[in-house]
């Protein structure tokens, strides 16, 4: 039996405030173009699941190798884009996203989504007795597992990470690792799926979007291996083996995770900023050694760290703050459009790292870890002269001229003149202040870079 998960809300404020919560929302800012978007996800029993099993030939626990039986998750989506009841308005396109989206004016914002692709939903166009709905949704939305394993914890879906969380709970309750991996486990989490649709007005060649988001249940299924055995030891402490629930700090050095901070500090303000934006990397591992990080923006390096000493026994969860070189980037010739007022530029950042064990002389190969989108938008600054000056104006980043002090600001000389020479200061004729004229900029958003 298939269960349709269909819940819609018309509150745009709810969508903007939901952040990364997998709640249901829809939004439409342009009813003259599009009536709205609806989205259903067919939910069956473990319909969106990934099966993990031990693929190692050896049955020793130390040789355990977890492998997924599939590389994609197929989601049966039923989407409908309803265009405005106008013969000049037609369906333009649609796109499906793994993660939450929002609307900013006439653009779809997707800084936290981990995968998106074109999708062809059903769509309704026309007016009156000529209003028809064309069928769509002929193919599922195929999501590659490798693309959604890194990102914000509330957005990403990493099957092995979810299984490790349950293993840790098992160990904290006094269970053993070998018993855990001998049994079957089912782990379900809620994630967000979104659909954006565009309708075009042929009379003025403008296309406008609407969006909808719904939660989907995703399941990790681990097939237990009853033949697994642990290496027998007379005394775990004498054998230098960690007891259940302990982190094995004496293992060979490994960097297990490196992710960007959950709430990315997007830059919305003056160009160029007084200081470069600071972004945090959270990381953890096992053992002792050196780490060197590199941050890439759309594949191009923008930061390289010095060698960082790490010891999981001292500080298991560590962090690194780095500055994104926005000021230098704005000054580069090939980024001449980055300071365009009121345009949002999206930067797909990724973390790469190389490590060296404390007992080794060689560095590992560079490996990619977490990724996230970081945005910047230049906003013109409004500055006004004080009373008695020339009125307000847009200075476009220029330093304002110092105001001419009024009579009340005139300071007497250090020397005290005789009283018969003191003259009343002359008062300048008042001038009419100029009217403040705001320079209107029509904001727009560029696609992700």
C-alpha cells in the first residue's frame, strides 16, 4: 500500500523561518504568472532505503567492510505546476532538490541543498474551457548517495554515519561491537525534498517560480552478519583494547570528519568589507599526527592551512577558523562583476585535507570531506550629512567629506581678548537641504558558481 505524504502551507514567513527543519512548506510570490506548486512523495515501507552489508571475505570483526547495495535512491515524486489562468502564460521548466529551498524575489535560493536536477512534473496551463493539465512524473527523482553524504547534519544522508550513531548508543548501553554487527538494524530519519516550477508570460518574456517542500522518510537497513567473530583477548586492558564506549585513540591516525559550521556566515553588506568573512571548520579523528586543510571555491583553492597538530586523546572535537579572501577576490579582474549591487553570488565551498601519522614521514593523498554553499551580496550603503550639511546621498563607497561646523561648534582661542574686542560671530545664511534621492536597484540573483 502506498501512502501519500501531502501537506502544504501558504505561509511564506513559515518557509523562511523554518531554516533546515524538514517541515512542509510552499511559497508563491507571483500569482500573475503561477498559481502554485504541489508536491507529493509516495511513501511505502522502507521505500527510500539503502541496504548496507559486510562485503569482506574474512569474518573477523577487524576486517569488516560495509558496502551499500545501490548507488542511487529512487524517489517517486508527484509534482504539479499550475500556471496562471492566462492564455499568454505557459509552463517553462521545473527542478527537484534534495534539501530545503526558499524564494528571494524572483529567484530560488538553495544554499543548503546537496543535489538537484531537472524534473518534468504535470503542469496546468490555459484559460477557461481551454485549461488543460498535461501528465508528467513519468520517471523517479534519482538521487546519487555519494552526493548527499556531506553537508549540514539536518540535510545530509550518510548511511554509514547513521549506523555508527546507533552503534555508539549500543556501546554506551554496555553492548559489544561484534554483537551489534551480527544483528539486523533499521534506522529511519526525516529529510526534505523540494520542487520548484517556473511559468513564463509570453507577452513580456518573463518567467517566475513557485516552490513546495515536503519531508521524506529515509531508512538505513543493515543486514547483520551472524558469522562475525571478535579476536579473543584474555584481558582487554592488558591487550590495550578500548572497552565498550571508549574511543580508540591508539588506532592509526585518521581524520574521520571535517565539515563547515552549521549556519554559514553569508556576507550581505558593503563592498569591500572592512574585514574578510570568517568561516569555521569542525573536525574530528582518531590517533595523533598532523593535518593540513585546503578550502576550494568551485574547485579553485582559496585557503591553505599550516600544519596542524592533532591528538584525539587531548581534543577529539576540534575546529579551525579561516578567512574567505573576499576583499582580494573583489579586486581581481576576472571577478569584476562580484561587486554588482543587490546580486547574490553563491560559492560552492569544499574541504580537502591531507594527514600524516605521528610515526610516519609521508603525507596521505588529498581527500575531500565536507561541502557547503556560501553566499555574498553587495548592498549599497546610505550615508547622510549631519544637520547643516548638504543632505543625504548615496556615496557608493566613497568617504564622506567632513561637515562644516556650525556656529555652536566654534571654539574660543586660547588667549582671552579684551572685552571691547569681542565680536558676535556671524551666522551664515541657511541653505535649503537637497532632497534625498534613493537610487533604486532591481535585485537579482545569479546562478550558483
